[in-house]
């Protein structure tokens, strides 16, 4: 028996991508109020000095990132699945995605900073290590800010003639320092 596709003519979703984007959003909304996730936050947080110099409160809720070990205010953190929920791009992905996203215990989760979360997602997407992802994300930012020449000069490296070559120079220098 063929399963009916909930996208296409006569539906709000023009294609499967639009439908699965919608479905992922619905499931992420459920995740946002998951009691186990909220327990991880409650059990990891503690009062830290307010990092906002203009803030009215002397202390705010903070946490120590489980990956980099640095301290952040709670607003700068995400609860991460140690085993990623994975992709949700076709009907066959639904059950596994829901199970990995919502069928969790506190030991399956960790509170990490947004920077580490971004690097983890990039590492997973690109199939590279977390350290390689951190380097790539830093290079992307340097290139985006058009600070590549400045960065190279600050490391006593003569900038190459074009952005592609300068990017490679930065990458080689960063990897040699790891």
C-alpha cells in the first residue's frame, strides 16, 4: 500500500521539502518544552556575574559549556543531543528522527554554548572533526569580514594574490598551530 503524500496540489506544501521543513518545525516546538531538556538546564545552571555591564541585575543564570568549558549566560546556550537527531527529509526518516529527538534521558543531552553547537552542526554536516569545524568556521568568519590580509600579516605571512589562496594560507597556519 502506497502512503499518501501530504504535499502537492491541494495542500499548503508545494513539495516534500516544504512539508518536511514544516514537520521539523513542529517537532522542534515540542522539543522546546520537553521536561527532560528543561531538567538538564535546571541541573546545569548557576548564578554568574552579569556579563552585561548595563544590566540591572548583579547576577544572571549561567552554565559551563560541556565542550569548551567556558562560562556563558544561559541565553547563550543550547541543549545538545549527544547523538544527533539527524535528518528529516523523507517519510522513512520520521520515526527515527522523533525517537532521537524526543525519546531521551538526561544522560543523552548536554548544555553547550551556541558557538560549540554551531561547530558541532557544521562538523556533522561536512563530515569533519569538531576541531576541523572550529577552524573552518573561524576561517569563514575571517573571510566574510574581509580580514584575511590583516590576519595573515598579523601572523607574519605575506598575503597571497587572491582570496582562495589566502584562505588556504590561513587554513595551513591554523592547522599547524593545532
